[in-house]
């Protein structure tokens, strides 16, 4: 057992949360404007979706979300989103570590390339991926119109989230703490587990939440690449659009509300995990 393992963890000093000062006139105005803006962009649209989803009653809602084609789309979307998010947590953290801690030729170019999925229109991303992994693939990988195509599209558009949330936190970590731990006999694995990982976990969880939320809502990059085949490659966003095109806005709202619930459950689960990891660190 290393000296670091044997030593009790010191609780971090935090500012008391219950002793805040009352809002002044400017702060109250800023808070009011923020809440109005938040309501216009988030609360009111979400409320409208819930109301629209309940127009046909619980029976109509249940029939919509339990339809075989809808369930197939939900399973594919959520399953691939979870898979891509898990990979992003690992690879995104590794990429952030390399960009922050290592020096190599082309580092700045790689740092710029990471942001391409943010800037590139998703329909263009789908066209690029179709050219690389479609029937005429120069790589010899014909993955278009399959579940692999869904994975490729989601992995492409969600790549930067974990990298960009972890990178600034990792850059702010002081190397003196790691050096002190190493001087006390701590192994590299112990330093990562006891010092680095607890500090990075909130950022990793935030990036994972953003990655998952983007993945379950992705549409543009999947239109050309996945083929939108029912029971095979049809994702939730395409299914919602199909409901709208058929004039069934209540069904579209019902499926949208279900995905909203899924997103909330995953976000809460990630928050609980990061809290536990931070405490155990």
C-alpha cells in the first residue's frame, strides 16, 4: 500500500452555500431576464410538447410509443447513443490528455480538426461519410444503410464534446500535486485514481451528457448514410419527422416526450455516477 493510499483524504474547503447575500436591483433584473429567456427557449416549448402528446389521452400515447416500428427506432437510437457515448468518454479523455500533456508535430492542427464536427453542417458530414463508407468506398468498407452507419454518424458528430469539456479542466490541474504524490511513493495508477480522475469526472460526465443528448437527436448526418429503413436503420428523429409528414403531430410529440424522459434519466444517472466517483476519489 502506498503512502497516498494510507493517508486519509482531506475534504476540500467549500464556501458555505446557505450564506448568500440577497439580490440587488441589477442582479434581480438580470435573473428576471435570464428566466424569461430560458422560458421562451426551453420551458414553454417543452410544455407545448407535453400538452400536444396528451391530446389523444394515455391510451393513444401508449399505442404510439409501443408500436413495433417506434420501439425499434427507440432501441436503435438509444443503444447506439449509449455505445457512442461510452466510446467518447474513453477516447475523448485520451485525446484531451494528449493535447494537454504531450508535445508533438501537428498538435495544433489536430486541435483544430477536433472542432470540425461542430462547424460542418450535418448533411455535409453525412455526404462525406457516405463517400468514405458507402458502396464506392475508397477504403473498401461498405457500411452504408446498416447499423454501423448509424454508429459512424453519431460518433462523428459527438466526438468533440468530451474532448472540449475535459481539456480545459486538465489544463488547470497543477502538476505539483502529482509530483508530490509520486514523491510519497504513489504509483501512476494511484495518482490517476486518487488525484486526476476525481478532478476530471465532473467534466467527463458533462461531456458524456452532451454527447448522449446530441446523439439521440441527430438527424442530418443520418439521412444519406443510414437509409432510414424501418426496423433496421430508422432512428427516432426520422420517425418523428414521418409522424409530422403524415399529419400526426400528437404522435410526434409523444415520441419526443419519451426521448426527453430518456435524456433526463441518463443525465441524472451520469450526475450520480460522477458524484460517487468524486467522493470516493
